[in-house]
């Protein structure tokens, strides 16, 4: 049976939830991965205000949309980040930003993630997708010199801040799916290994597989699925297009804005980039992944109203339906002689 | 004029012939490459029993299906193979397997291939597709040390066993199209050269071009068509998908089953892999190949009922219609001044 | 707003203009890039004969076709070429070829290009596409030894012959778009730099971007757009397919005819080759190119009546519609908390 | 401290042991990896005949050569192999071949491997290098169809035959280092994983890392060291040179003899091929490998008397001496201000 | 004439200057690129204390060593950096670190760079090599979202802090050579373009070409020399070795320590990595670079006492001596007939 | 036995023969491939003037230099070339250039090549190396359109002009070795096939294998040796260095002078480029080539006095000495048990 295909609402939070539901349903999406910002979902109200939650559900039902996961990347980012600055102020709810004192922001962000788990449970959703933030991302260049103990402290800081959050997740029967992403504690293969170790491989902490961040780093996204097969809790489809090597475009992209042709890579609508989608979908089938396939739509060179249905069509066409028997079993199907 | 596109029935022999004809016709195939196993075709009965042959023909006609080639890979395999073991018992007709004594099996398999030529002639078909088997395939690793004389003896064994078969083919006016394939006497470019030499370039012995076995070995399937252009007697479309190099997946694939994501390559439905189909089809046009294009459907990660029509659509869309004039002839089409 | 997609008529000049208009309109093209040969456009008559011009316009209007550029490659070629020989005689109007004396041919070709500018102006078209010819192309192998002064003289010859032509272009308010192409003065990246310098970066001299000649030379066509962004005056879509490296097919292609499978590359219908079209179209959007996208159809392995609509469909599907806002602006769209 | 560099004597067994010792010492080798064939080492006599063993030791001492491992590839090969044929008769001691009955040969080969462990212990050597043979190697092409249960039976057969051998190894305090190699039970990455699992990760069974068999299969030899870091018991240096892809040379090499220029790869003297030796040696340093680095000299295109010292020189020059402190510790070495 | 080859003393600052001079001279270096830390050079004392400067000079003369550049990376780093933290405290002189208040540190660092210019002038050296630091490096992942105005502010901050420093450089007749390096304002090709623009292409601000930071980012180091040919003021030779792609090692290297085999790349001794040194040296000759070639020795897998002379030997062997005439001028050298 | 290594004197013809002999002998060359220009060899005098020839021989003997081939590229070039222009005047003997009338130049060049055969015979040399020129090279871009009949006429022109020359070669017992090279009739793989066919595979017409012209065209030089193994009459070692792809440097190199860093490739001293020398030398051994290995020294970035001995050293070190027996014959060398 084909998995549901959902649209992540994060890049559409400027639109009212109701309007977006109409668009997504019209394009043929099976459901939404609801972002906890804009007016899409307020996790506190979802827990405390029955009418609010009921209204959300009714909106979804009216459009025939399901929901299997909610996402709170923006708040999760602030849990471990250092520094906390204007960038966070721009994207955090005011109740989390508060007076902007960094440690206070981090503490309130952690509490908000606990509320997010509760909201998910109330919504009947088993997975919260999001970011973790990181105290050590800023040391990625390793200069001025950074000792191994500083890096280890970063992983320990992550564990110390997230373990209490995960306690609530477990109490609520919800799993957290971290999106492996630069600027987070786990941003590539080996940092994911270290992150899972830091947290003692707690089952409530898994991964949101989004290949767009792997491709430009040279990490094989299909192999990633296989190697972390027991921790793939959610799937986000975003694509990355690498430009042909020209000796000038560096992999770090010169702080150039998204879509600038001088960059060495860019996020593009699913199916327009270099993610080996068919290999990845086949591997998801092989590990028995049965959750939603969610389209996270980001493309600086394409109109989103044209892009979202285009991505849906691409995913539908590319997802293979697995076989029921081996193709060579027919060879021994007997003969008359 | 577009060539006929056929479906090879070998991987569908668990279905009754009648049922498969209905499916293939419904998908839009022009005809079948009929496998000589299951209930699809019994070569002895086809020669000896007029009613049997007539019934087959009527079934095809009823569904509007043509036939340009029949295939007997499974029996051909036993002609030269060594060892002969449980694998052959699983796939051979009981009248060929008999008591299982290896040399007897080989002799009876050779006779059955002669009957296959006769059946083809009776069916009005000019080509039999199949395998040859090989006495030396098992020495592919070249350890324990294997001398050149052992390899030469293998080619000589092939010639000794197949020459009498080809005598019957020539008498019947039918050609044999060997599928270049690992585990056969000719499995890559230079072993094909040696095989054709061993048999004295007899015209009745040609090739079934199936690129899926070339791609993972690094043999260029388009160049193969050109270099053996006078021996391309049949075309099978099966695809191979190479996984990105990860330093762990070896080219020999670790005895892992088809479809296992750790393999370095897998057979996939035509158009889903790394065969450069358009280059190949253009080269087939360039050598003037005018036989059928047959879809051999094998894909461990896709349902065959979805895959067979998908492959047909792909081949139809990709096969270019050749031009009638050169594009630059219009440059000298004169002008008024 | 999507740019108009036109068909270049040069490879269809054996067909009467009227008939081609019918075909192009039927396939859905928005207009034509009219070649100045066959009966498609006689530049002298277009200037001197009002009725002729009016009739052309009416034919276009009747089929709902626009025109944004006219092309005179064949005459432009003769302006600088050396030697002038039977190849030119085959493609030049008789009034330009005259007695075939090389210097006379060159002079008359230069005058004809001036008439072409006037014809464009009269037709209300701002761009003339074409070739320049070259006195030094024949020295491309650099043996027998060729000194730097010989090369510089070639660029100077180009400037001396084209400056007077460009004077007329400027007087007429028309721009020349040179197609970067082997056998021309500018045939790759650095020869384009040298050409623009030779002509003092005159604004009336720009480029017709046709990536098919860049791909097999190893020049990045998307980067070319960016680096020469103020000189991209017209876009021709022709594709080039590289064959897999086999150690025998040389990049210079052995004087083999178009379509021969032994060549290392061939021109193919747009979308069937190795031009990174999506990267290129995105870059054209990024530089703000708003002229026509013209299909130049050349493919020695495909029927043109099937190919021309196939190319149009490909371009329509691949051209991205640019966005109106940044995808990450929604992240700070506020939340209720 | 630099590791000892030894010469594997297997390819020199046509020379008397004494003569080879003279050559190896003269070239500057630190010791030998002694092959248990030719007159180099008879494992039965080594156990039963004190004088024989003493004489061997004295020969080594006289030439200043050490020994850290002995090798018995040829006998090990027969333990699991199927078929057992003329190839084994050519390379086995007559006491192991006996009457050539396959099961008897396998049983006697297993016993001989037990004697090899005892001989190693008596010689004061902790490692026996060798092959295992395989009952399933011949199924590498997976046609005629081979079920998963047949492959599993092959690993089980290996475990059943080698466990009793390893019992003796453990009793003698000696480890077996299997050389990952086509025609063996473990011939690439994932078959090595399966092999170690089949034997329950017994510590007495480890690996002889020889990268020459990995390179042409596409397995990363440096990554192999890291992933199996607790099982690298010995290192053999043999190189493989890949020929440039030409579309004709298949990876399986057409049964062509070593050194034939049509092959896609060949064994070559260390440093003349595509093994990334420096990466590998750095990784060996990183895992703390402190055993011998042994040169296994095979090159069909070079004279061995010239090649053996050339390989030694290459290994000496390429093996990096690890540092004692981190290079960036000097940045914080203080300053006067 | 061959350029002088110097050793950068930064990674040797744990050794007394006198001792290092002995080592460098013993290995055959022509001179030193002196680091302004350890006891190698105190820029304040160099300006204020004639005896100190004279003693330094005498030490160099005694060992026959020249000096063409001094380096102050560690202080330069603090001029623009944000955050300023423990990493800077570890590497800054106490007089610069002071009370650690970030803005105070930055101001004192800027003053120290002015003193460095004065010290260079007093030492008779025309070039100071170093880092700039960056207020925006930490935004390299571009998440949380970073607007273009934030990036522009970063370049403006750089210009505001460095212009007063460059005023002193110009007054002293000394040039600053910024090392393009992650964590700096200019870290790749296009950020270098933006940096030079921010500073108005002031001639006193140029580049220290160190290819080791370009190779892993995919920037062509030879092309970089050509494109910035008027700003290459100094050359540092450090190499980077890329490990073969394995799908697990990400380009950002997972915060793994230098030398860890799981990293995708590592700094290595010159000649042991993937920098195309010969191409680069030929390009340096082509642009007429005539300054020193300085070895910056960093390799986590090799002992520095073995590595420094190895790198010197490599550079000497690889640097080509340019010709005095064109090779094909002899073709026209006349003949007797 | 190692083949003799010679120096081609063509690029040294500005030096007196005597002086060059002294240099070559001093560097350790075994002999010379003598160019028939400068004062190195006048073919007419060599035939007609015994004293002249004797003096040449004595000069060679005095320096211990052998000679196995003479070369007359410059005159051979004029036999078929069209146009004949100032480039030829610069490099031809005045007796061949004469009045410069193209057809006269071609005729006299053909006669001079006959004299060259006679000179070779008189000198006791069996091979003349050289160029053929070409009437169709200038059509390499295939625009303006060039029909197949024009290309065929070019090969026919070649045959018509060279057959009478080869008659003299055969009469003298000398072979001509054409250097496959752009601007000649055979410049890559398939044009070599066509050339040999045009001349009816006359045995007196073979090839001078010079890989430097193959590498940048993408032709595999080792495979070329194997495929034309019966026509490799001489070997010239010149190397070509490809610059990393940067999207700007085109394969045709923009008419940029040798050594310009913007070119995509350059000729370099043997061992400094991308020719796979070891593969090539092994293949030469495999086909049994036993003629001289001649260094043709061209490198626009290196001094020739440093380069010529560097190339000799490289060739000596890289040429493998073939083995006398197979490496695995020792496996069956018997054992005592």
C-alpha cells in the first residue's frame, strides 16, 4: 500500500491554515506535516484549549487531510544554540524569546518542546519533527583550535538539555525526529553517530531523513537510511541541485543568497536536483518504512504555487510499489516435458 | 517504421499462457518472446502435435499478438555447464534432467535445443534466444591457478557441443541468439570475441543483446552493438541500476539477494537504471536492426503488474524514429538573391 | 511571465515559409526566428519591397506567430572566412557569391549583413542572429607553428570587417547576436573574451547563446550566461549528447558524419543531450533575460516532424517560473505565543 | 617505531629457501612471511622434527631475517572448496591430495591446517595467513537461480569445517588471518561481515588485509581497515592497476591471462597500481596496527628480481612515521606580550 | 632564478627560535616566514627595542636564513571575530586578551596588527601574512535565516576595522596578505571577490595563497592564482588529502579531530595531498610571482621532523624552472636546402 | 633487454648538431632521432655526398650515440596541406618552398620525402618519422556543411600523393611512421582507421605513436597501441597535462599560446602530464615492440636544458623490464609432503 504523501506547512506559514488546507487538498496531497508557527499550530493552545484543537481537526477533515507528524524546527533550534541572537528573535514566539537572555531563551525553548510533545499526543500524532540547535556548530572550521574536549562538551550539553525533553516525549508516547542539518548537533553521518551515542540511543530520539542536506556534503542519503534503519522516524523530501564544478563555486557557497547562480548548490523542488530519489525510496521500502512521505518545498528559482503540485506528481511517479514475489521464481514453474 | 515491442514471457511462466496473453495485449505489447517453459511452449509438442501448435497460434491471434522469437535459456544453460547440480534440476524439464547424471543431462539438453530449432521453424519464427552454459565459468576468479590451456579447452568444449546443435538450426533456417551473460561461455566483450572465433563465426550463431549484464561489468552496451553489428539477432531490454560508490558495496555483490540495498547494482525495470537506452536505440537504428525489441522484466523492488506497462511506455517514448533526410541539407536550399 | 518560445527556421528552409508557419503554429510555438534563406526571408526585398514585407507579416499573423529575431548565419559566415570555397558557394545567395573571388565575396557578404540590419528594423525586430566567420579558425591546431601576431591579426581582421557593419546596426537600432561556434571568430569562452575586446565591447555586438557547441568543448554553458550576462542577446536551444568515453572516439570526431555512432558527440533534439537545461534556464532567469527562447532543431537520428514538437514540450516543461518571494520568509511569519 | 617489512615467499617457492633468504636479506627486507610449500616450510616436519625446525631458524638468523607469520593459502583453499579438481591437485601436497576424493581432500586439508597452527606455535609465530575455500563461490553469478538458503548453507559449511580448525588454533595460541579474496568464503565487504557472523566473531579468526582484491571490486581498502579494525591480523601489500575504461574491458576480465592488455585490471608490484597506499598506511597507524607489513609480489609485466626491491623501497618511502604531538598545539605556546 | 623556499614557524613556536633556525638551516631552507608568537617575534619589542631586533637578525644571519615575510594569524583573527571566547584566549598574547571583553579584545588586536606592520618595516620585510577574523563566519549554514543585509554588514564591519590598520601598513610601506581560510572574512572565491570590493581594492590588502583550504571546498587553486593575479602577495604551501568518497564522510567532517580516518579530508605535508602543485607553480611562474614559497607544515599523521625536510625536497623537485625561449622556435631554424 | 632511449632533435635544431650530440650524450641518451632540418640532416646531401654522411656518422660515433630513425615532419606536412601559406614558408627548405605556388610546393615536398627515404637507407636506418599534411583538416568543424564525398576525396588525395612516395620507401627498404596529430590526415583513432584503409594497409606505411595528441582528444593511448599493434613503427614520448575542468577552458584552447594558464591542456615534459606512461610501456612490451623510445621534448613552462635529462630519467625509471616466467608458476612448485 502506498504511503501517504504530505506537505510540510513551514514554508507556507504566511498563509492562513485554512487557505493552505484548501491548496494542499486541491493539489491532491493526502495530508499535512503541520508547522508549529504562523497560525498553523500553537502547541500551548492545542494542549489547553479543546475548542482550538477541535477546530484544527475539523479544518483538516473538511479538506480530507490527514496528519501523521507536527514540526517545531524553530523552537527546537533555540534549545542548544549558542549564540542566541537576532536570528532567533526573528523566528521564535514572543513567549519563548521573552527578554532574550540566552539561557532563559534556551530554557523556555526546552519547555516549549515539551509542550509540543503534549500537543502531538493530543492531536493523535506519534512524531514531532524538529531541530536541536547546537552549542558547537560554530566551531565547524576548527580554527581557532578547538580541542576534542570542547566537542565532547557540546554533545554532553545536547544530552543534558534534551534528556528532560525526551522524558516528556516518552511519557506522552511520542517520538522526536531530529532533522540532520547543518547548524544542528547532528549534521552529517558521523555527527549523527555521536549524537545517538550521547543520548544513549534512547528510542524516543530518532531522525527526520531529509536528503537535501546530505547531497552537497557528499553523504549518501540511501546508505544513510540503511545504516540508521531503526531510527528513521520521518521522511522529508527536499532536493538539492549541484552546479557543475567550475573551480570558483566553493562548497560553502560564499554566504551568497539562495538562488544565486554563483553558489555551488541550491535547494530545489523535489525531483529537480541530485538526490537519487528512486534509490532512496527503494531503500525506504527495503527497511519497511511505513510512515508519511512529506514534501518540504524550498526552491529559490521556482514559484511555489507551481512547485508544490509538481513535487507531489514527482513523488507519486517515483515511489515504486514493492513486489509480492521474486522475479526469478517463475523460472522453476515447471514444464510439461 | 517502428519495430514491434514484445514481452519476454520467462518471468511470467507461473501464469497460464492464455492469461499472460491477455495481460500483454491489454498493456499494448505488439507480441511475445515466448519462453519454452511453464505452459508457454513445449518444443517437443510444438513439433509433434499439430493441434497444440495451432492452439498456441490461435491464442496469440485472438489477442492480436505477434511472435518473432522463442527462448530456451534454461535448457541451453545445461548444454555446457559444469557442475550440473540442484540448480539445474530446479529449472529443467524432467525429460531433460532424467537421472541427473551430468553428461546425460548435457546430452539431452543439446537434443532439446535441436528440438527448439525445429519448433521455431514450425512456428514460423527465425530466432531462438538462449544461453549456452559454460564449462569454465567457475574459473572466473582464476584461483586456484588456471592455465590458458584450460580456458581454451572450455571454448573447445562449447564448440564441440554446439556445432551439432547449429547444424540443425541451419537445416531449419533458424538462428540462435546467445545472451551474453555471466555464467555463460560469452559473458563480456572479449569472451564474445573468443566465442565467435571458437565457432568459426558460423552465421547461425549470433547474439541476444541484453545490456543489463554489461553495465555493471563496465562494458559499453552501445559500442557493443556497433562492434558486433553483424551478429545482433535479437534485443532484450532489461536495465541495471548502479548504486553510488560507497566503498562497501563490491561489484560482485557479496552473494546478497536481488534487491538488497547493500548490493552495488540490481536489475530494474527498463528505464529505471543506468543503461544508456537512447544511445543504444540510436545505435540499433544506425546498424539497421529491424527485429523486435523485447522487454525482459526483472525488478526486485517493483510490482511486475505495474512494471510491465511502465517499461513498454518507456521504450515507446525513447525509441527515436529515424529521419528521412540530413538536417543540414536545408542550408543549401537556395535563396532568392 | 513566460518568455515566447520560437522555432528557428534555418533547418526547414526546404519547406515554403507558409507551410512551415502552419506546422510551427500547429505544434504550439509562439513564433519564429526567421532564417534569411530559402523563401523565408530575402533581406533586400524586405527593405525595398513593402508588399513583400507586408505579405510576410500577414502570413505570420494568420498563424498567430510572433517574431523577435531574424538570423543570417550563412551570409555572416562569409564576412571573415578564409578560405572561401565550394562550401560557401553551396550556401550563399548568388548575389553574394557573384564570381566567387574571395575578397569580393567577403565584401558583398558584409554589405548583405548591413541589409540584414535594415530588414530587421523594418520588420520591427531588435536582434539579428548570425555567424562572423574567421580568418584564423583554420589555425586551431596551432601547427605548422602559428605566432601570437597571426592570431592577433585574425581578431583585428574581424574588427575591421565588422565595425562598418555594426555602424549600420547602430544606425538602425538593431543588435547583432553572434553565435559562439567552432569555425567562427568566437568559438569558446576565452575567444569570446578576445572577440569582445577586439570590437571594444561595442554594445551592438552581443551573443546568441547556443550551448550545444559548449558542451563538447567542456565549456560550462550556465556559467557562460552569468559571465557574459550583459551580452546575452538571444537564446538558441540545441542539445549535444556525449557518448560514453570508450578510448576510441576522439573529441574532434574523425570527420565522421553527423549521427555516426563512432563519433564522441552529436547534436540532438533539445532535452536528449547533456546540456544542463534547467541550470541554464534558471541562470537566464537570474540575469533577467527576457527575450525569446528559440528551438534550433538538429538531430541526425530523429525525424524532425516528431522532434520539433518534442523539443517544444521539453522546453515548456523545463523552464521554471520564477518565484515572487523568498521561501524562508515564512519562517518569521509570526506565531500566536 | 617503524613496523618490520617482510617478503611473502609464496611466489618464490621455486627457489630454495636458503637462496631466497639471501636475496631478501640482500634487498633489505626485515623478514619473511614464509609459505608452507616448496621447500620453504613443511608444517608436519616443523612439528615433528626438531632438527628441521632448528635448521630453518638458523637459516633465517644467518641472514638476519625475522618471521612474524607463516602462510598456507594453498591447503586452506581445499578445506571448503567445491568442486575439488585438477587445480587443487596441482597445488596441494600429495599427502593432502591423496586419492583425490573430494571429501577426503577437504578433510585432510582441514587436518593440515591444524598442523599449520601447531607449526606456527613451534616457530614462535602468532599468525597463520591463508585462504578458506568456499562451497558457494561458484554461485557468484546467481544464475541458475540460487536461493538464500543455499548461500546460508555455504556460510554454515564454512563454519562447520573451520570451527574444529580454530579450536586447535586457540589451543596453540595462534590466530588465523583469512585473506579476503575472490574464490573464498569472504571476498568483499559484506561477505566478510557474513563470514565473521557465521563463525560467531571468534577472536582466533581474523583477516589478512590485501587491498589488491578490493580495488577492482570497488571496495575502499582504507575504510575496510577502519571498519574491521579489531580483526586486521596481518597486512599483505599487493597492488592492482585499473586500465582506463574503454567500454570493452569488462570487470570480470574475459578469462584473459594475467598481463593481457585487454584485461580491465591486473596485479602489479606495490606502488604501481591504484591502491591508495598512503591512505591505507595512515589508517593502519590510526588503528594501532603494529604487525608486519608484508610484500606479496605479483606482476605479470615486470621481472621479479627488479620488482621485489622496488616494492620494498616504495613501502619504506610511503609508510609515514606518526607524530608525537598535534601540529596545532604550538599555536598556544605563549608569547611574551 | 629559483624563488627562496622558507619555513613558516607558526607550528614550531613551542621550539625556541634559535633551535628552529638550526633545524631549518640544516634541512636546507633558504629562510623563514616568522610567526609573531612563541619567542619567535614580539612585534612590540621589535619596534621598540633595537637590541631585540638586532639579536633576531644575528640569529638568522648566523644560520644563513633570509626573511621575506612575517605572520600574525592569531592576532589578526581577533580583529573581526564574533564571538570572542576561550579559543582566542588560548592563542592571544595577554596584552591583547586583557580582560577578555570582546570589543576591547578586537580593538587591541587591531592595534597589535598596526604594530606588526611597523615591526615588518623595521625588519625590512614587505609583507605581513595573517587572518582577518569575521563577524559573519558563524552564519555559514544560513540557518536560522540570515538576510543579505546581515552579510553585507559583516563585510562592512571588516572594512571598518581593517581600513585604519591598512592606513598604518601603507604609511610603513608594507602589504597585508590575507590567508583565504574558513572562519575568515574571505574563505573562498566569491567571498574573496566581496572582500576586495568591501575594501575598495586597496593595494595594501592582498592575499596569502594557501591552496589547502581551497581543495576540499572545490575551489581550483591554480585558477585562483590567475584570477587574482594582481593580489597574490605571498605563497604558503600546505596540502590537503581528500579521502575516497564513501558516502559516510561528509565534507564538513563531523567535528572529528585532525587525522581521524573517518574525516573526508585532512591537512597533509606538501606533496602528500590533492593540491595540483605543478599546475599551481606553473601558474605562479606565468603571473610573474617572485616572492618566497613558504612551507606551512601541518600533518596529523606524520612526524614533523621527518616531514619538514620531505616537504622542502618535494617543493624543490616540483618547482619548474621557466624556459628562455619557445620550444617551437627551432622548427624554423632553417635548413641547408 | 631494455630498448634504446633517443632524443628527437627537432626542437633543438637551433643548436649545431655537434653541440647537441655532446649534450644528449652527456645526459645519457643512447642515441638520436635526427630531424632533417637545421644543420642536423640534409637529406639530399646525405644521399649525394659521401663525405657529408660519413662526417655525420663520425660525430655520432664520437659521442657513442646510435640512430634508429630520422624525421622529416616539416616537409611531410606540405605534401597534402591545403592551404599552403606563410606557415609552411617559415619551416620548409627554400628548395622545397621555391616560388610558393601551392601545387609546386606539394610536388617538391613529395619528392623531398622520397629523398628522405633514400637518406634513411644510406644511413642504415629503417624508419622515417613524419607528418602527411591533409587537404581536409580545415573542415574539422564541419561547418559550412561538408559532405561525406568531400571527406572521402581528402583521403583519396592523401593516397594519390603518398603512394608514389611509398613506392620509393619500399624500394629502399624503409618504412614511414606517420605521427597521428591534429592537422594531419590521421589525427585520432577512426581517422587512422580510414587512413590505413585509404592506402590499402600498405605495410610500408605505419605509425609513430605519440600519445600527447591523444590524451586531450580523449583517445586512450594504450588501447591505441594494442589495436594498431602491427603498425606501431616508432615511439615518441611527449606528454600532455590537462588542467582541472573549470568550465571556462575549452578543449580547443581558444587559440591561446602554449603555456597560457587559461588553456585546458598543454604539452609538457614526459612524466609531467596525464599520459598513462606505465600502462603504455607495458602495452608496448606486450605487443613485442622493440624499437627505440624517443623523447620529443616540448614544454612551454620548463627550461629545456633541465627538462631533457629529467625526461630521460623518467622514462628509464618507468619502463618495466618484462618477466621471464609467470608469477603463479611457483604455487605448484611442489612440497615435501
